[in-house]
């Protein structure tokens, strides 16, 4: 089986938080996964895992044929971060305080061990 095409899509603003009624960026991001029902995962770490931001993510993506989920590093909601992240088609990293998310990602190992795993992930045979 061929390895899936991988993308890094970076944007500064827009999307579900700023333009809820305009789904074009969100649809585009989902289309990058090239999956029938992509699993889209939200990191709200930079916003302190603000519940309003998380709720808005779910409100937006439940409109589409996808499986949304999130993880709160502030609340330590799982001990199996690598397994959770590697199971996703899309990782959506929300905006906010970059220092917050870099510090917590480092503490949880997301920026090194898991990040390398994410970038090097191979398609299942």
C-alpha cells in the first residue's frame, strides 16, 4: 500500500472560531485527509483548553461527515497520548499563547517523541 500524502497546513486566523458561518477553510482542511470520514483532533492547549473554544470546535465539525475529538493537556485527560494522536487523520492546533502550548507539549512529550512519530507515521499494511 502506498504511503498517504501528508500535509502541513498553517493559517493565522479564520476557520471555525472566527468565521463560523463560512465553512470554506474547515471544509478544505477536512478534504486534505482524503478519507471518507476523517478523524479530526483539536489541541486547544494554547488557549488554556478554554471550554468555549472546544465547544465551538465540536459545534463546527459536527456539521460535517467527520469524527471530531480533542485532548486537554491542562486536565491530563489521557495517559495514552501517542496512541490517540497516531489514530488521527487531522491534527488541528488552535491559537492562543504559544508559550503555553510549547511548555505543555514539552512536558507531555508531544513535541519530541510523539511529534517524530506523527511525522514518520507509515500507512497500515
